């Protein structure tokens, strides 16, 4: 099978990820932070290893500012609900995933108002439109780093500077970029970063991260046992315990640590260059192909790792099925959980067929995809599909 | 190492758990429910497999009433916060874990009042005390099934009947019993059951479950992408999607399914009999040992799988360290995240040393533990430790 669905979950993982998950379950299978016996201490060390790997990759000094969560959605819910209160105003964009939009729509019930700033038809955003939407009660700006539909990159540095100028928190949804693009949290003016463990960071599913910058006033959304201050019936107020209740996914975090270590060893720029090369091939081929419409920025520098297309007027789900059944190519169709992004680029009905190559994708696989799409397009033209 | 910390996390797991986790990561590594390509469909089938195993073990017909969560704490937060609103009253017990007490204490800020009904010094509860605490605005009763400190069993059938009579929801925290004791949800009058995947159900960490009985009015606490109704910016209202946002821990759930399948194949009564036998050995030996105080019910039928002790007046953490370093025995000390339970049994200062055998614990291991405790007790008496 040719796997082109890395934007949903990266696959396969480096061998060390599998090994570390298994080793942790078999050898360090105790509950981290809940006792002082040897295996419990070893399990606690695995959490620290995961945090330290994150700190190295994202240039963060305090490992306890890296909070482990269930997934990016969990991180985003924590960041959004933990910062906002009744009467607050939020600014977000029309390129967001439902993991941002749905919590915000839910908060409308609590008199928290959202302004959705529109991107253009390439999925690109003018940071000035963010600034123009700021009100006296704006407490939070939330944007994705790169759209999961078009791959278009958001002007996050500019948005971050605007947020800083106005004393507004900036939450970055790095679902499509963490691990894939360099993110230097020592420099980037963002306050909160939500990321998945199982995409660009190459860890297993069931792992998410929220980075919380010092000084951010964030309520927890989940209380429970933390293995700390056990004499107290109140949630502890220190990091990471305040935000990490209940038993964490220790084997998953061991795998995540190994995934990040792989990236650090291999060199993030090398991985990036590989994906960009494959992306260029896709973009160049699809741009010139009859019957194929490619979405997102035409300028390759403004996009990353995601290639969304449609073939003639066919429903994207139909094409995904043909690619899977006839060519053994795994892509994703339909609306990618981002309805507003599809409205923005005009694909709310058709959806898009999304190709997302990964670190293990080869040149040959990309060529096979391009060939398949060409074939399908020609067959549709002569009505033989 | 002799592992006696199964109440924190069961270890080791059946081989099929390791195999299934690994196979899922390697072969079915796609994102479940997010596309129609072959591997995504296979990943979706794994979730269904996990749900079906749960349904078999707990006698539930609709697999979509089994909601996958991050851990028991996540399940409890969902159940508690999803049912309660401003002005409601909740009844709980003095034997609860902080995963119940801390969310309730947090909700006090929202004018949700909690009555904590006291158990006796053996950790046993009189269901009449629950009934006496009911008020017109009581919406929820939450109790553990078995205390994680004393192993004392709560009178859950009686409490359930009381809840039914008054039209109050009953949430059961099955953290210490799911998988260990038969729980027939076809008969038991409970409305919500929170359970860990990684304890008695023998799955990996990073897995939790919430059972939601039909008719329970439960708000979600996390919104996001569900792979369903992607055209909508609002959370879907059907199960399981309403409560399962973001990418689930598919490998973990594969392991959980294998853990439950192991229990089903082995026979839950056989596993129970094994643990009860070991427990009896512990209870009989510790009850007669000089300098050793054993907590919880003296009647073995009123307790399950957990043996908490203290040796003379020594801090439980000191004993845990001696057991770990000198005897290579893994136990848990201190307050077990249940401060009220320790107040109830009078161990708020000392904590308790907790032994929790598991399915793979052998008779010889229990004997070695008993011998070690005897030795430590004698040495403390003659002041040689």
C-alpha cells in the first residue's frame, strides 16, 4: 500500500518508536509518579524523557511546561476553555479544524463571542484582518499553523506580534506542523501550542501535548489524582500536575520520545527538505494535469506537506475509493473536519482528495500517485469510470 | 521483582495485549473513522472490537454506549461535569479517590454542592446514610465500587436502587473492580460507569471507558473533530462521536480489547478465585502478625484485591522503600490519592502500605511478601531498622 494520509496519522513510525512502546509496557509497566518502587520510578523517568525530547526540539528550557494530553483536541480544549471566561472575545480564522471551531461554538452558549477572520481562496490569511478584529474584550487569538485542507501556512510570527502588542494570548494549533517545521518557542511570540504526538512527531496515537508559556493564566479542565499533594482534596496548582490528572499514556509517551529523538538525530531540516521535494513534484504535476484542480497557495513557500485536489467534478470520496481499491493508495477525501476551510476554498460540496506524504514516502510512491491521478482523470474524461 | 501494585496498573499484561498493540501500530496504523481507505477502515474496526469486548464482559447490547476516554479520571470528569449544572446537589462518600473528590470540589465554585457520606473505620458504607442525604435538588450519586485504600466493597446494588427510586443518576467508579469483579450492566441499577483500561481489564495505560446508559442526559466536555458530520461546526449529538473527539488511542484500544478477550477466555470467576485466594493468605497472615495493622473489612466477602497495612508506627513510605530496595517488592505507600479515605480509617499521617496482587501473582510471591513484612516488623521491634 502507498500511504498518503500522514496528515491524519504518520505511518509507519521509526522502529525505535515500536521498540520503546513495547519495552515500556513490558519492562516499565508501572504507574509513573504513584509510588517510589523501582519500576514506578522508571515509568516516571519515561515521562521526563518525553518532556526533555520536546524541550530539545522546540527550544524550551522548562520541561514541566510541556503538558501531556490525550490528543491535540484535548490540548485545544484545555487551552481554549482554560483561558476564556464569560464575556470574553476570541479571534480565529476560516481555516481552522473543528477541534478549534467546535469548542468555540460551544462556548457561545457561555456568552463567549468568536470572530472568524476569512482567509482568501488559496487559504492565505492577512494578519491585518486579525488586528482589525481586536476588541477591548479580546482575550485569545487561535490559529492553525498550517491548514489541514490546503497546507497553507499562516503568518504566525506577525499574528504573534500583534497578540503581544495588545496583550492578548495567542494559541497555535500545530497539528500539521509540530515535528514537520522548525518551531522555536524560545523566539516565536506564541503563548500556547497544541500538538499531536502521532503526526509529525512520529509518536503513537493517544498522545498530545500542550505547551504553556510562563505567565499564562490557565485553568485546568480536568481534576483528579496526580500522585502529588495526595493529602489535599483540591487540584494542585503547579505544573505539570495541575493539567495532568489520572494515569498518563506512559507507553505512548515513550514512543513519542523515541519519535522526537529520531527527528533530532536525523535532523529536522533534512526531513523537511525531503517532504518539500515530494510536495513540489505533486504540485508541479497536478498543476499541469487536465481535469485536476489543486488547492492552496501556488507559491510553494507558503504551503507545507499537504496536497489537496479534485478531479473534474467528481465527489472526492469517490476518487479516494478508486485510489484505495484500484491503486492501493491511501488518501483522505470529504471535508477533513474543517467545514469553514472548505467554504473558503469553495469545496464544501465536493470535498478534496488529500495527499499527505511522510518521512518514509519515496519518490516512486509519489510518481505512482501522480500516474494514478492522471489515469483516473483521463478515464473520467472519456467516461470510462 | 515481585509486583504488588496492580491497583495502580496491572502488570504484566497477557502476551496478546503486547502483540495487539504492536500489530495495530505496525499494520493498522491509520486514523480510524477519518477516511475510507483500507487501513483507516481496519483501524476503525479495532475500535469496534474494543467496544464489543467491553459489551460482552459487562453484558451491554449497544457498543456505542461504551465511550473511549483517556483514563478513568477523564471518564469521571465527563460523567460528573456532563450531568451537573449550577444549583445541583451531589452525594458521594468518604472513600472516594481524588478523581471524584477533586472535580466535585472544583464544581463548588459553580454552586454545585456536595455531601460526603462517611464510611465506618473499616471503610464500609451504610446505604441508608446515602438515602438520608438526598435533597430535592440531588441530581447525582457517585461512589466507588471498591476503595483503592482498603479494598472495601460499597453496597452498590442498594445505592443503585435508592438512586432509581428517587430518579437520581448513579455514577459508579469501577477503577478497582472493572475486569476483577463481575459487573452485569444488564441488571445493575447504575447509569454511568467509569473504568480504567489499564488495571483489571489488562489493557495498556492511556485507555479509559465511560459506559452511558440510554436516557442519561449527558453534555460532552470536549468538542472537536469526530470524522462525522464534518460539514457542521457543531458537535454531533449521537454516540459515541459526541463524547469522542480527536484521534483515539487506537493501539491502546487494540490492547484493551485483547486484555478483555483474555479475561473472557480465561473466565472471570477463575481469575477472581485466584485473587481472592491470595488475598485470604495476606489477610490471614497480616491479621496475626505482631506490629502489623491491617485495614479494611475483617469479613473477606466485603473486600477485594487490596491489602493495606502499616507496620508499627513507621511511615508507610519508609516501608515501601525498604520493601523495594531490600526485597525487590513493588508496593505503594503514602495516601493513594484518597485523603478522605485515610481520614476515615485513621491513616492520614502514616498512609498505608498497599499490596495489590494481580492475575499473574503466584502463591510463592505472596509468601515472600508475608515473610518480608514479618522480618521488617521484627527488625523494627528490636530497632535494627
